[in-house]
């Protein structure tokens, strides 16, 4: 079954650190660039905003060796869903490296 939807790229206020986050210019913004926290809003396709959970997703790991192509692994605090998201160019590098060290 195929769903028709209009992907949305929206700004938001981070529910963890309260940073005001602008929409991304390149892709769908899916996490706070300051604290790297995401929200479980997408279900199947990035930007579909169809997930019912709405739990916060903590950055639990960073994968990759190229500093310009790192993946952030998020885990939902409500339903435990794991997702992989590409780090954005404007993500706080200190926050990324802190997660890598732990």
C-alpha cells in the first residue's frame, strides 16, 4: 500500500534544551543541532510526520569516521525505536564528540 503525503520540513523549539531550530536547507530537519535530541514524529519515510508515539529520542551513539559524514543513532525514550540520522553541518561538534567518547 502506498501513501500519498507532502513531506514537511519545519522549524521547531527543542523540547529538551528549548533551542529554536530553523528548518534545514538541504533535507528534513530531524534533530536539534544544539543537544542532538530528536522527536519520534516520522513513521516510515523521513518527513512523513506520521508516527503516533511523539516521544523524545536521545542520541545514543555516533557512527562513522569521516567528520563530515557522521550518523547519529537515536533511541526513543517511549517506544525504544532506534533510528539513524545523518549529522547536519550545523550540529554542535562538541556534542557529537562527547557522545562518541561515551
